[in-house]
């Protein structure tokens, strides 16, 4: 189901940049609204999202590296998320100095997941408009975009 977009490449690229910018802004606003509804800070919400996407157990240093926040700031985030019941700390049995930060999947499933369900359903319906090849191209674009964003974040961090 290819969709032809009228205009030359320059016009299409301008439209794409504007759409990406608006989507980024809307994503931030959505996350802020959810954080407010959950009585947590937007940064806490984003850190929780990183934790949920991390394939292995995380320690505070992992979150600091992923987000660019200081370890002191991450300690505050972890304290607030633990107080809210969304994460728990667990000491490493092999190295008691190491503390893992584990998402409370049950609590998240009860309180946060329902807030995302409508959005997930809407995206599932949107995906139906695309072929597998188109979805693969969209996935490729998003993965490459993530790499670019991470690189740009590092560039900004390096100039501070």
C-alpha cells in the first residue's frame, strides 16, 4: 500500500522533518501528562521506560549512562520511583555493594499499562495500513533515528 506524497524530494523532506518534530513534541507532552496523572516527575517516567526496555538487570550507573543524568540525580529518581511502588531495589547476592533496580511489573501493569492501552490499540490499527515491507522500512528508519539521536546526545554532552 504505497502512498504517493505529492511534491519534490525537498518538499517531502521538509514535511518529514516537521512531522518528526511535532511527533517528538507530542510524545513529550503525552509522557508529561501520564507522569502528572501518576504523581511522578516526567524524568522519573522516562527512567522507568528505560528500565522496562533494558534486557538485563540495571544498576543506578546504567540509568545514569542511559539518560545522561548524574548518579546523584538518578538516586533521587530511584528513591521517588521506589516510594511510588514502581521499582524496587535488590542487592546482588554475589556483591552486596551492587544494588539492582527492578521494575515492579505487577504495579506497572495495574497503574501504567492501562494508560497506554488506547495508544497501543491506535498504533496497532495504524500498522494495518502498511505492508510488511513498509513496516520493515519504518522500523529501519526508527532504528537509524535512534542511533543518530544517541550520537547527537553524546555530542551535546561532550561540549558541556
